[in-house]
């Protein structure tokens, strides 16, 4: 009995320390501040007043840069990343979630380091860490939406990019239906189609990071084949991984956070219509 | 094979089956699920049929699942096969289960799982622990339709399979109730990071027939520490024991 009590006390102390931790909230194991369907509805309300953005580039070849899991806090790698985006002339940049810890001051710090939107168009998706400490409200205040599309128009063709909210480990029924409707109506009008979201669809390495439920993955895998999605780009797992399933390449990015030993970001180069990707180290 | 050898083999198997019938048990089970999961606004209703043949230390189960309403365009959404064998090591009895599960989700995506589990049963507790591998694959018709030449299948890394069940009354009591946490169901194997919780109750209404009911809750993103409800369903069914 004494041993059981000691073990129970140890578990309690761990839970207490997690509660007090600046990175986690123990309540999140049971429930988040809001459900994904609520966030999706709020994203759609914002989208209704802010039409999707079309980026027009002068040349057929262009690049999109993406990073995930910067977990600001500190901004050393983030600043290097932005500088390299600008110097390379990226058409746009996508933050694939967990770019903050969810604290308001970290959102403010991240936002203060962002380049001018006219110099470097940026698109943000919420990750699970961005939702901690009631972070969605601040995310929405700064970025408005986490479920949306944007396009890049070249002289030759237009590519479709879709950003999805999976911060709570599920896209939710409303967002999945929206995605399916969008692809059904719009996919044929575009050359390439790339999805960005935070959570990884497949478990392609041993990891404790969470994927959507199997029932949701089946549905999303079906959507990827049916609508000929070229690439799905995610973060979350902090370790790069690439796997091809059907005609879709699933890319998991490294974490960009400063404490990562080998932080990288993703360069997505569209050359003569072909999608090429490259992980670039932050030196 | 020589005709005489074949004849003796058939006689041997027949005798073995007749002998085993005296000690064998057959369980037939059917249940219906009703609920909702967070990939569709449509409600979910499924029915399943299971049969278990148990002979001494050996057991074999198989079953099928039909989706009556739900997100899958297919009606047959699950096939299940399980073999079990009782083992005792140093006075510690347990069963080893091998599982094969096929989920023909749509005309495009199918999934199969294989797994190996140790099953320990105590009067009030059931523990299951093992490992499994999952493969998603694109059907041949879909490969042709969508011009998929190379990678039509995807293996996920091995996955821990688990179940912990506590029941209020000891095993075999005329009625019972309990709670489980698991990533396993008959026709679903979740990732280890997506546990499901169920509460259940059963009542042995007559010698061969037991009715049971279960309530299941699925929480997405628990290990994201940003949990959302993924879904719930209620199950009710009966088990008919033929001896």
C-alpha cells in the first residue's frame, strides 16, 4: 500500500509540474478551449469578408518556403529563415503550425519579426501548441483564419494551395466537407494542388506525436487519391520524413525551433510545373 | 497425395473433429452500433456478426461488419479473423492472439492490419498488450483510374496494441459492468496515441444467451494536449453460447 501511495504521489507531482509548465496545460489532455468545428466556423466567417489571396508571379518557375514548429520563444532560426526567404525571392511562405507556444507574448514576438506582407506574403496554420493557453483567440486576431486556400498564378498555369486546421488532432466534419467540396468544384481548374496542415497523416516512424484517428485518415487518403493531391506538407513530428502514397508525396518537416540540433525548413520549387522539394539547414 | 493416405487423413480429421465437438464451444454474436464520428455530419450505424470456435486451448474467431449509414461508400467495411492459443509459463496462464483485419473503406482505399497480442484474464481485470502493423493500399481499379504506377501501398511503423478492462463483478457472474481503455475494437485498430474509452454492461438472461451494451467515447488529440471529441457510439448485442 505504501508503494502504491508513493507511486500515486509521484504521478500527482508530475501532473502538477505539467500544470505549472509554461509549455503545456494539463487540461488539454481532456478538452481544448474550443472544438475544431467552432474554429472552422470562425475561419469561414473571416474568409467570407476576406477573399482568398492570389499571388501573381512573372515567371513560370517560383518557390514557396515553409517551416513548422519554431515554438517562439526565441527567434534566432526564425530570423534566419525570413532573411533566406526574402533573399531567395520566395513567392510566399507558409507556417505549418506550432510557431508559438500559445502565449500571447510569444504571438506578439513572432508577429513583430514578420516581414512586411507585401515583401513576403505569409500564410499561417494553427498547430496544437498555438492553441495552448487559449491561443486561438490571439491567432485569429493576428491571422484571421486557419482554413483557407490561396493560389499562385504564373504565365503558364495556376497552382492551388489549401491550408487546413488540424491543431486538435482532427480536421472535423465541417472542414472535411469543405475540403471535399472545394476540391470537387475547383481542383480541375488548377495545375498542382498542395495541402498544408500541422498534424501528420501517417505514422511513418515510431513516434508519440498524434495523428488523426484511423477513420479520418482513410477519408483523407481517399480524398488525396480522388482529387489528385500532389503533396501534403506537415510539421508536428519535429523530424523530417517523406513518403509517397499513390501520386501524393507526404512531407513532414523538421522543427525550426532554436533548440533543435539540425533545424531545417522546406523549399518547394515549382520548375516547369514540376514540384521539387528540398530541406535547407538553418546555419 | 496417395488415395489411401488422403482417405486416412480425412478419417483422422473427422474423428478429431467429432472428438473435439464434445469439448468444443461455439459462440455466435451479433451487435449493432449507433453514433457519430467527426468526419461526417451523418450519423453512423453499423452491424456486425462474429463467430468463435473454442476447443481446449485453441480458439478461432471470425466476423464481418456492415455499415448501414455512415461516411464509407461501401456496405461491407470490415472482415476479422483471430486465432488464439492458451499458454502457461511458470504457472502464469495467458492467451496469445493473432489478428488479421481487413477494412475495405472505399472503392479507392483499403486497409489491413495484422497483430499479435498477449491476453491475460483475471477475475476482475483483462489486460491485452501486443503489437501490430497497418497497411493502407490503393485498389487495383483505382490504380488504373488514377494512373498510379509506383506506390500503391503504405506501411505504417509497428503500433502498440493495448486494452485494460476492469469489471465490477468477477468473470462469469450473471451480470457485470466495467470500463475499458483500449485502441482496439473488433474492426478497428487505432494508433497507440488515440485511445478509446468504453463502459459496458452484460446480463446472462438464460443459460446460452447473454445480452450486452457498451458506450464508447473517442477523443482526438489527447496526446496533442489539445483534445477534441472525435466521436461516440453505443453498442448493443447478444452472445449465444452453443456447447
